[in-house]
């Protein structure tokens, strides 16, 4: 069977399962819509949380940045895994004991203020909208390759599917759909890497292949990492195991990712679906186990992809280039500029041209390559490739069978859809529950509240789809990193201080959140959309500025709180009570 038929089979089967689950688990009340009824098992919630967490940035882009950046990519691995430990130890057990369904709910009650609730809603909207842009971009990339369509059309198709099962089923539908999506993801991510590891190193365990010898082609065995370093030096680029980021930037990005992870509202709300604080801790343990399977595989996948990429295309003529190179070229995700007119593809230091490829219609060069109309750079590198295609293209690079390639496609779609659904739920509940129900129209019925939630889902998805088509960064993981910066500078300090300090009051929390997220957003916006230079403050890139925003939040909150009256006694008593694990009931809307 052809590759297209295999793609349709795998995507068709998985989509049928997702839609079937959505119809079976349709939410009939706000409790089911927000917390899935509050009785999801720890094991199922652990799997669903892992799926919610392993977004398109993790599944599609993390291996891509490992392939492109080598050592520097460890900031994502350390930041995201370390952040999840912070989340499960410092946040969710206490928030679950509190017993409400959303993060703005906690902030509104803990800081006894409707203003604080509104600020929390605005922060949640900023964070989730930034995050969901990356997911929609990931969906568009996968569909464009699957069906040979434009990324914009792929984004619209993916958005329609997410709205169907997230808007219909709420948290109940999302939870059980994400269980199925995790199963698809874990097989799609790990099975191809086993085959690739076997082909390149003779090791069936990818992690052993990472530190093993390169044996492909039957030549002299050489350590794979050494081979990649030698190739990098030969190409004039930084050694694969050396870092190019400054120490302060590396530290700030890692810290921002950690703190941002612990403040992500769409991950936090997942733990409100279990029965008790004890179940929260069990669920967190399961989640970390499920995440570890993929995170421990990503470095091997990235290295294998980089090895295959260089081995397959460097110093080859366009006619000798493999079919996957031309397939992705047709999707404008790969481009080649023959700068010296020698007909040889040369991959090396620098960029091939300025910006993303702008294909010059269907015009072809002398070798048959598609021509670009971008300004050509002076660097020796002639090849552009979008790092988000690494996971998708890797099985093709390694010559794996069509059914495995189709499985990877299905996994990428599952990753993007699962997180987009979780984010969509937070966006809709922020509007319908935290804003409409709690502030604007407190007397609305359950039916009206769910109607507002579904309308908010639709509007949010339209906006997210637009930015998925026209993203602030073409690289999914980078766009998502901005969301982590916003979460680190707003929710993380406020939640942490709200749980562990009885002295922090509403004035401090409100001004602290506004100061942290405003500084971080302004810095990101300036360097992404206005500045044409990279003269960063203290050498800290927009990906890491969330750490500075977090420090600003902490300082401002503490200072203002200690110069204004302390919280009421009943609030201080509530803080004491949420620190005691026993006595937690089901999460309430």
C-alpha cells in the first residue's frame, strides 16, 4: 500500500476513537464539564495529564531542537521535567485540598478580591492563547504533510476536530480522549526510534544507542557522539556536545521553563478530576512515569535525526537527494539555494537565506529545486529546514516502512490535539465560570454557563487558529516557551506565596501579577515584533525573561504586602487548612 493510504488508515482509526469517546463522554453538567465528575482514577488521570503535558512542542519540536542545538537543547529537558516536580510537590496537592475547579477560583478566594480574580483570568487567557498558538501550528504542519495541503488549511481542520470533542465533552470528554491519545503518542514516539537505533548503532535500546558506536554501513565503529562532533567541525558549526548559549541565558531559560511549568493552569486543573489529595500524589507519580518514557527517548531521537540529516543530504546532488527531502520541499519546510552553482547540496554554518522560505511560485532551478525569493545570506550553508519536521521526517530519513511513518503522523496529531483541548477548556472556563458566573452574571443557570463556555471555546479557537497560521515564531517550541515565561512571571509566584505565606494580601498579589506579566509580555513583544537587534537585557533572551519577571513579581508582592494590612483571619485560617492533606472532598465548581 502507498504511504497516503497508510496515513489515512491510521489517522482515520485514531480520529474515530477520539470522536467516539467524545460522544460517549458528553458532559451533562458543569461539574462534568469542569472536573469530569471528580472521580477519575489516579492511573487514568496520570495518563491523561501526560498527554495534556506532552504537547506539539514536546512531541514535534523537542527532538528538533535537540537535533539542531545539541547540548543547548537540554534547557528544555531540564526545565520541563524539573518544573513538573515543582508542580507536583509545591502546588497541586494544596490546590486540590482547596477544592475549587480553576486557578482564578483559588486566587479570587485566597486574595478575597474580585479584582484579583479578573487579573488571574487575564493572565490565564494570555498564557493559554500563547501556548495554543504553538499547538495549532503543530497541527497544521502535520496535516500539511499528511494531505499535501497548506499549513493554514491543516490548522482549520485540526481546530474543527478539537472544538468538536473539547466543546462537546468538556473535561470529561477530554480526559478519556487524552488517555487514548497518550497510547498513540507513546507507541508513535518510541517504536520508530528503536528501529532507527538498531540501524545506526545495532542497539535495540535507543538510550544505549545514544552512547553507543555508529555502525551503519559496516565501516569502522566510532562513538556516535564523536562522529556527530567530527561532522559538526567538518561543517564549520559548533560541536554537538558544546553549548553556544551564554550561562546566564541558559540558566534563565531553564528556570523560566521550570517555574512556568508549575504555573500552567491547564496542567493544574487536571488534578482536580481525582477524588482526594492522596489520589493527586498517586496521579502525579503515574504522570511522571509516563512522561519519562518519552523524555528519556528524545535526546536519542534528536541525535539520530541529526546524523541521518547530514548523512543523507550533505555533498549530494539534488538528483541524489532522498524523496523525503523533495516531499518536505513541496510543503515549503525545506529549501535549497545553490549559492556557488556547483549543483551540490552543502549544509554548514549559518543560514541559507533571510527568514522563512518564500517560494517563487512553481519556478524551478537548473537542478530541479524550487526557487525562493528571499534575500540570500553570505553564509556557506545552502540548506534551510524547519526544525519542527524532525520527528515527522526522521522515519522517512531512516527508510522505515510506511506504516511506521503513518504511526508517527498519528502520534504528532494526538500530541497537538490533546494539549490544544486542555488549553481550550481553561480558556472557556476562564470566561464562562471565572468571569461570567463569578463576577458579571452570578445568577446564571448551569445550562447558560455551559453555553457561554462553548461560545468562548469557539472564539478562542478562531483566534488561536489565526496565530497558528501566522505565529510569532515559526518554531513551535519557541512559541510555547513564551507561554511558560508568562506563567512563570504571573501564576507561579502568586500561587506559591498564596499557599505558603499567610502575610501576602490582595494588594500585593494583584500588583505583583500585573508587574510580572506586563514586564515579561512587553519584553517578548518588543524583541519579537519591534526590535531588529538582539541587544538583550543582561544577555537574557525572550525565552528566559520570564525568570526576571518572576523575581519582579516576588519582590513587588512582598514589599506591597508588608506595607498594607494583612489578610482577614478567615483567609489565614483557610491557608492553614489547605496545608493539611486529610479532609478534601470532590472538587467543586
